[in-house]
């Protein structure tokens, strides 16, 4: 193992203290709807300026990994992803909580996050410099196709009605066009609202579309939020471990997907967990159970999104290109510290980088006990807290969370407007996920398409640019498989029934 | 004799202290330092580098806050609604604060922003991957002239300093290149290192950060940057291009002139601190000192220059 001599350096009491504190702070911030991993790191960065670079990195890595895990709490218990990475966790986590298995879902999320985090960190330790080249192979065209791939997944994820899912995704795509265009600078659909110049913010959309409808429904119905079907005693760890062991292939695959997508700058945890979820569903024996409280769904999303942490650090440290939004903040903090990222970081300054990587391992392992304890506490308080207290406190958090995105009241206005829209849409049977995914993927697809076209056009061959690059062809094949898959399974099923 | 000298020195010290107290009426408490962008960018990094020197020279700290959105316009359009008591300062950027109001109604006008100091800029610089066939700027220009439009430049976004520089340089060199805007320097670095484009019109800071992975062909400064000694200036090669993204500080426009001067002087003092200058230059920033007294002339020139390019690019508000 490279740099094993630095393991001891990572194991100092001070570093362990930072790792524990970072994981706790990250988990709590990530659990609050609207407070994302990026924000958690941005708030806590100034405290790391006074400490040595490797310790600062350990603290930031611990916050980051904790926040990504913490996002699962509100996804499971409130149907509101705490961070964009946890969107797909709502698909099965919340139905599990509705069935009374919220504590099991959280323990599963904790196990999956630790495993995913360890896989991501292992790739960072062993294969960082070669893996970083993957990031560079992805040009605008590849991002375009990746986003299109993500959009095709929406269709296969739409539970009740494919048509409603597609309509929702189109609404999301349209929302994504609002504001100043990234390429060209045109102003689109802003009207006279300056609040819309910057476009719709993803975090505001998350809070509005997911959380506000839950709150309105809580007020409108007399039932308690989550029913408690059993005595909350242990962590249900044994049960969770058995489920996780039975799904070891799913965990490995999802962690791998998370690591690779994490390496791609600009993709991040939301796409990683979406891809991992749909892959888990596609190969599952009982795909029809997904979306109704299938533990495998939670395992897939939570292992993949934590694997993006280690994956994202690969281009950040090797190339100086942030793999995920939180990495951009960490990169800025490193610049202030005077650390120059790049291939030489793994050579000349290997002490910093390997001490950090082992620190990330330690923080991830520490997340198991810390996550279980905080998770149980979060579950207990959400189930036992009276509705009259729960609703106003969560409502307060939605305002704080959406304001905190950019310290801007515009985002709060957007959140409330989208929330009311989301509630009306949910009454008509539309779910929030296709809309939010359309918003996220639409902007990626658009900028990839326009830039890919411009580059192709400069070469005089704008069309072949999209269809001749090897990685593009690979993604196109996946898109075709994804689109054909329902047809194939339907035919196979039909054949199976005639044979019998 | 010795005691006389001592008394004399003491008297000087006392006078200095009294003057010091009079001037130190500002600041008496923490100053809010608003960044119009998210954390981690150049505006944030340079503010973080200034932070300890506020403490050193005033004994007071600054609280750095982020108010991002609409390319900075979200924060700039609100700065004048804050009390002008010297305890709120905001980072401003060029060409942003000139260009944005020219393009559209963004909620503020350039003249309404009370800039007190421009303290540094990140010069535009042309970079190619280390193994690029373009060894010098001449190679690149020759290729662009041979097949107009085929040389592609990425840069930090649409209508940013990089974009304006690319347009100006095309004109100066009499060539045609294609500009592919990226979302920020992170994405333009990917495009550059991944060789999705021929070259990048990026910033000197990027050249320092990416080190040996890239070759800097030219930097838009008067003299070479100390951290990039091998990178020639455009001027050396006969192109009059000195440009980049300037960063400065503004106060609410209700702030009394005398107080504006105090803020300006404080930033100026920090800007002269050798330790601060070194930490900035090591990262590829280039220092400038445009205080309050030179502000009007500087802004007038900047306005004229930016307006001319904006008109040429056809991005002026109708």
C-alpha cells in the first residue's frame, strides 16, 4: 500500500478528534433540508486555516462524508433529500419509513455509506493518478450523452405512470432554461423578475418541491407523520447486516458507479445515485418492489453517493479540477493554505496527501458508530415529536435552508413558489423527482450540447463530433439498452407465459 | 543626552499614538466583507488572504460572507440598501460591474457602485497543454491564420474577462479563433488538460496552479509575472494587451467621503504589506493599487474600453 508509513501520522489524537468532530458536524448539517455538503464545508473552512494542511483536509473530508450520509435522514424520514445526492434515497427510504421501518432504513443507509465511502477512498489511495485521466476523457459531448442517459432513466424510474414522469421531466428541463444562458449569455424567460436572472437554484427546488408538499399534507391530514409499529430499542443492526450481506453485489456495483461518476467533474452524487439506483433495479429479481420500500434501493443510492467523496477527490488532488461542488470549496481552502494540487502532490508532498487519505478512511469508519447513534436519535425524535412542533420547525428550516444557499432572499421566493407548484402537481399525481432531475440534467445536457457543437463546428464536422468519440458511443449504447429494456422484458414475460 | 533622546522619542511616540487613536476611530468592530460569489473562487481566496492583515492593522477582524447569484449582480444590486457606516464592504469585479449593466437591467448601474480600491487582478493568459504542438504564441497565431476558426479557445465563461480578451486579441493579431465558454475555471481546466480545445484563454493563477501540466504562451501584463518567469507578455511580442479580471472593494454609496477614504487607505496599507504581496503573487495574482483618488479616472477609462468591445460583440442592451 502506498504511503502506509503515513497511517500513523493520520492516527494522532488531534486528527482523530477532527475526524469525529467533522463527521458529527457534517452529519447534522447534511440532515437539515437545504443545508448541503458544500455549505457545511464552506461554513467550517475558516476554522481549518490555523491547523496543518493534512489535518485541515481530514476535517474537511470528514465533514463532507458525514454531510453526504446525513442527507439520507431527511430523505428517509421527511421524503426530502437533505442534499441533492440523496434524491434517489427518497424513492425507497420514505416508503420504508411509512411502513414503520425508518430505523432499519437509516441503519442500512449508514452501512451503505460506510462501505461506499471506503471503496471511494480505496480508489483514491491506490489508483488516483491513472483514474484522474478518466475525468479528462469526458468532454462536452460525453456530458451531453451522460445527461441524456440520466433523462432516459427517469422514464424507467417513474412508478405509477411513465407519461407523468416524462411530463415532469419536461417541466424540469424548461425550468432549467430560465435565467442567463451559460453559453451565449442570452436572457431567457426572466420577464421582469430579477429573482430569476440566476435561474432556478437546485437546492431551492429540492426544498420546495419535496419538503413543502410534505408539510402541507401533514397539516391537511389528521394522521401522525410516521407510525411507530414497534418499540425503538436497538439499531436493528443485525437485520441490516444480513440484508447488506445478501446485497453485496449491489453494494459493490453501486460503490464502483459512485467512484467513477464522482471522478467526472460536474456530475456528482445526484447522478451517481440515480445511475446506481436504476442499475440495481434493472438487475434485481423483483424490480417491481423498487419504489415501494425495497432495502436494495437505499443501499444502492447511499453507497454510491458516499463513494463519490473519494472519487471526487481524485481529479481535485491530481489535476486541480474539483470533482464535485464541495471539492471546489476544498480546493479554494487548499489554495489559501498554499498547497499546490497536481501530480506533484502525490510525489513531493506525499506526506500531506497520504496522511489525508488515511484520515478519510478513519473518518469513514468512524461514521459507523457515530452515524448509528445520531441516526437513531434523529429517527426517535422525528417519530415522537408532535406534529404541531414538527411542521413549524421543518417549515422554519426550509426558509433558513433556501436562504443559506446564497444568502439571498430570491432563493426563498423561488422555494415557496416551487413548493406550492409542487403540492398542486402532487395532487395531480406528479412526483418531484422527475422535475428536479430534469432541472439538474437539463443544464448539463444543454451546455454539453452547445459546447460540443461549437467544438465540432470549428473542425467543420458538428454532427460526427457527437457520434464518433469512443466514450460517447459507449454511453449511446447504454441509452439504447435503457430504452429497449422495458420492451425486452415485456416480450420475455409474454414468451414465458405462452411457454407455460 | 541619552535621557533627552529618550524623552524626545517618547514624545514622538505619544504624538504618534494620539494620531493613531484619532485615525483608529474606524474600525471599532468587525467589518462585514461580502463576496458576490460562492466560496472557493478567486474572490474568496484573495479575501481570505487579506483577512489576517485586517486584524494586523486594525485589531478588528472581518467576517467574510457569501452572497452569490446572477454572476455577482444579486449582491451588487443590494449593496446600496445597507447602511453606509463603513462596516459593510463588498468585493467588486471588473469587467463584471461595467459589462452587466450594459447588457441588461441587473438592478444596479455601474455609476451607483462606490468602489474605493482595486487591489489586484488576475491577468488573462493563453495556455496550452504541455505537449501541445504550439510551442510559442507565433505557432498558434500561424495556425489560426492558416485555417480561420479552427483554433479553439476555452475560457471561464460567456462575456467574462477571458472572453473579452479573446475577442481583443483576435483583432490585434488579425486572426479568427473560436471561443468555447466553460463554466468557471474548473471546467475550462478540464477542457484544456483533456485537450478538448486547442488552448485556453485563462488566468495567470491557473497557470501557476496547473504548473508543469500546461505551457503559458503569453500573459496580459506590463511585465512578466514573478511566479511565471518563462511566460512572455503580449507586449513583448508586440500586442498591446494588458487585461484581466480586476478585484476591488466597494462600500454602500451613502458612506461619507471621509470614511470611504479611510477604507481605501486601509486596503492600500494591506496591499503594501510584503507578506501579503508575496502570498498573492505566489498564487499568480498580480497586484494593482487604484485608490480612491485615482478611481474616477480609472473607471472612466474602463467604461470606455468595455463599452467599445461590448458594442463590437453585439451584446449591448437595446
